[in-house]
C-alpha cells in the first residue's frame, strides 16, 4: 500500500468512526467530508445511519449524499446493504438510489428482478423503475427463465392484486433487453 493509499484509508476509517457517532454534529460533518473524500467503503456506515434512530436532518443529508453517488464502485456495496435491510420503506428508498444517482445496476439483474418479484408493492415498484432505466444484454436462456418465473407469479395472483400489473410491466421491460 502506498503512502497515499494509507492516508486515504486512515481518512476513511476516521469517517466511518464519525458516521457511527452519537453526536449529530459530528455525523453531519462526516457526511459533508464524505462527499469529498469518501468511497464505497462508507456505504455500510451510511445505511446504518438510515437504520438507526436519528433526526430527519441526518437522514435527509445521508440520502442527499447517496443520491449524488457517481462511482460505479458503490453499486455492489449498496446491493449488499439492501439485501440486509428489513424495513420495507428503507429498502425501497435505497433501491431508488440507483436511478436517483444514475448508477448502472445492470450487472445485478438477478437481485433487481428478485426484489421486483418477491418484495412488497413499493419495493417492487422501485426495483422496476431501476430495471426501466438500464439496458443489459441477457442470454436467451436467462430471459426465458425470468419470463417463466414472472408468468408463474402472475398466474398465482388474484386479478385485482396490484402486483399483477407491476409484474406484467416487469415482463414487458425484460422483453426490451437485447438478447445475446
């Protein structure tokens, strides 16, 4: 590790510690500093802030930071953290980060489709919004498997279930993806 890398890692560790603080002022300062010096290593700490009881200003600033993410290196850590979140509202808000920040989650089609199919209406809706905004190339076999699973799920739902229309939209979106 170079001296510059060591210095950066030391700063990241200090930011993680500050983000885990109980001091609101310290957290807000760390969020501000993370805009300039942060990286993907901070994603778990930022999600922890959103899961912890804290005031709205801290949560708002955390979401603003997440919505401004630009590095593709943040996509995988964000996917991993979303998988751990049990609060459905927070899960939907975190999935929205992908389209809000313009991050390309194409590599994680399986996770996005799983959320669209298995989660509640609001989480599914956010996952579908992300899927609408990406255009991955999929294998014909994968596409057929996705469409088969979606069809099975649609057939298991009552006609008036609002998820049915979401899943129909999901199938239509997937059909627009280029096939390899």
